[in-house]
C-alpha cells in the first residue's frame, strides 16, 4: 500500500506530513497584584518585555515560543484542541521567578499556608480569559479555572504549629495528569498571518487583598497559557 507523504491543496499549495507536529504555543504574563487592566498574551517574542506590569524583565523561551508577535508566519497554521493555564509566582522583590511558594520575609509572598491558598483561590475566582482570533468574537472564553493546566500537584499543604514560616503549600490549576486539560468541544483554527490574542480580563476590578498577616499586601503572580494541537511549520 502506498503511503501519503505530500498533500496538494485546491489552490496548488503543497505540504508534507513532516510539516505538522505537536508544537504547542506558549505565552506567559507577570501580573502586578494591583492590576485591573486587560493583559494580552501571544503578542511578544523572546527578548521582548513581558506583559502584566509586574516585571521589566525580558522574555525567555520559558515564557514564550511565539515565532512572530501576535500571529503565525506565512505557511504556518494551527488547530487548537485544548487550552491550559498554569500558575506561578512572578519575580517580586526577592521571590524566585517561576515558583509557587510562600516564603519571603519581605511580605510580598504569603507567609502562612492559609494565605497562600486564599491568594490562588482569589486569583482563580476573579480573572476571565478570552482567546480571540482576527479581532472578532472570542473563540474560547471563561474564568481561568475552565482551562486547567492538567499537570503537577493540585493542592498540598503542610503547616508547622507555631512556625508558619517553615510551612509550605503547592497549588496548581487542575488535577494531576493531562486528563485535566479540558478538550475543546470545537477545535479552533488559527491560519497563517491571522492575528490572535489571549486576553486576561478583570471584570471585578483589581483583585482584593488576600493576607491576614500584612494588611493591604498581596503578591504579584504569573500566568502561562498554552495552546495544544497540531501545528504546521514548514521544514526543509
């Protein structure tokens, strides 16, 4: 039996099976804890400034793998089957970038386990996400807990009696395992040169304070959006 290696489209364009692969698209924001403005993702590339207002740092491949800002290049396209949103701490003061933790004597991150859990529940309950293609209606939208990360630990905590600074917690956006990354009921197609954006919205305004220990203090945070599905990027 002959195998299919090349496909010719009605317009005469051709592509090979090697053009397609499981190439995720990822974009991360470092969001200022007092922010109430929309935060846009997938509109920057490596070495450009991270969105969200919490950092003047430049993006690395850990933050984004967009080939071009805001769109796929010519002869690229993608079919999105699922969307994941992952939590992490933004780099605030002495806090380490890319972690979910609670130990920081400056008070920027949460000292007590209960504060940390309250922090991430507050974030989860007050931020709305849209994926918009070509500036039209959102193709996917909802509170961020509708797009679980589907990997890692969902919630573990340990609190030492009388020594809260030695306590710890870890909370992730979804149950352990890829099964928690919800498959979209209808895949989303992103064509070559089509503008698209992931947008975090704050319909209730700036997030409320979440600490008991330090009045009026709350830590910055990171959110990473990953689009999963087959993506075409020409080779050779």
